[in-house]
C-alpha cells in the first residue's frame, strides 16, 4: 500500500456519524471516491458501539432545536433501515413517569414539546400505564411514547459498513488522525499521507482537537462523561417497557432509567460521571497526562463556580458507583423490583459532551463548523445514534453543497 493516497471525501471516524455521512455522500454522489479512516481495528469501537441502542422519539427537545427535528425523522429512518435490512429491533415503547405531584408539570411539558415536534406521544393515566407495564409506577399521569424502540447499535454499524463497502466506499483501520498537512492532506498515525477534496471530521471524543488544527473549535472543548449500566441477571422479566423519570431539562442527561434492550435484557442507568481523560473507561487504560490536566482543570473550574449545577451533578453521579444507591434511584419508578438482580456492570461508554468555554455551559444541540477544506462535527451527543441519518443529510445540504 502506498503511503500516499487521494480521495474526494475523507471521513475521520467510523462511528455512526461517520458511517451515516459516508452513506449520504455515496447516495448523493455515487461516483465519488470516499475514504473512511479510524484509529481502531473496526467500526463503532467507542460511543456508537457502547450506547443503549434506544431509538428515541424526539419529545425532550425544544421545537427550535436541530435535535427535535432529527430525532423525529431519525427514529423513522433508522427503524425503516433496521427492518428493511432484517436487523434486530425490539418495539418495547417507553413511558415517562412522575415520582410525585411536583413532577406532573414536567410530564405535561414533555407532552407539549412532543406535540410541537410532531411526535406521537400522549398522556396516560395510572390504569393505562398498568396495561402497558403492570410494574411501572407513576403519580396520576405518565407520558407514553409508542415509537420508542431498541436496536443493537453494533449490529447496525457493521451492517452500514458492509453496505458501504459493497457500494465502493473504502475503509482504513488502525489509521487515526495525527496532524494536518496543508489545506488538503492529513498525516495518519500509521504514517499515511491522505489527500482529500474535502475532509470531514467525525472523530467523536477527539473532534475538538482535530478541529483546532484547522482553526475551528475556538470556543469549545470536549468534557467526557462516563456512562455505565447495571444489568438484571434474574430469570424473570419484571419490566416490559423502557421506563424513564422526568428529567431536569436544564442539562442533557435523562437520569437513571430502565432500558429493555433488543434481546430483552433489562438494565438501569446510565451514570453521567465526569471522566478524567477522554477514554477513561477503566483503570489507567488509555491514560494521557495532558488530557488529565486539561480536563481536570475545566472540571475544577466548573465545580468551584458551580456552573449549570455541575457541583451537585458531579457529587450525585459519583455516588452511583455505590450499587445500592444506584439501584435505589430506580426503585421509585416501579412497584417492586429485586434490586439484588442488578449485579452486572455493563461495558462503560464515554459521552463526548461539548462545553462552551466562553459561557461555561454544556452545549445541548448539534454543532458543526467548517469551510471549503474541512467540516467538523463538534457536538453529536445523545440521541446522535437516532439522529444520524437526517443529521448526515443536513450536513451535506448545509456544508458540503455550499462549498
């Protein structure tokens, strides 16, 4: 293999966003030479292969947000892709329950958002909730989402890879981004020089650092949050549907909830524990001193200033390492549960959450920056998996075609 290659479109990152972008570009420009690179050995090694696989409906987000539009459309498009491709899907639906009278207004606000976003949601009473899931518990009312489902995110990503390779898209694994070389080329960690008509950065946890090489992400940095679930290992099935609490809409985390996975496994979570380096999965794995110092510096500032309630968020999340505390949060949403059955930690994932360094606020919507040489997907957090297909179409419309 020559150490110098050229392509029309170079995509950095083989997660769901990179794959969706390659798919959209190939659909629009069938003759284009598209190359996808990744530092790992295959697709979906990080967030895209470690998320819950929930296809969200789109009722959490304000109507003027990109997330609202892309989640509604993405739910339909991903469901169509999965069913058309013969992949696994669990149409387990979802309910949002109120733990007390103070949360009823929150349920009603989610309904209003869902209706404004054109999402199929409705308020149900306790009797109808019992018909959907006899074990779910609420105060007065709950919100029902019939279009929420779960899929296997790794299976979806590998199916997309197979489709793309069949269409002529090229993949290079074990080739991460190392540095920029002029306007049109990059040097990879494997020593390759790759020249492209347009470079698209979908590097997830490292998207901001790649973008800064091109003069972008000047007011943003990634703050990583570790997400872990607890799996239920009992032989019974005490939960039928996804059960969520009323979230704090001021931050992007949805709180501890029950997820029924594509194979029927029940789990609670996730955590949103501030991580200390970008791939801080377990122990000192992937430890980088520079990342530790930079991220700890930002987290210390946010903690001391209590920006967006970071101090209480961090302290409450750290307590979730205590399994009894973690499971206790989930008991409020059900009538009965054997908490001892939740005894197996899932593979951790890291959420690449963008921080606006000027305002010291977590960015809740998609952020993309770019010019005629490069495009940078800086914030593609949850529910990016659900949103990936329409989001990719939007990037092509608003950035690729306007070059």
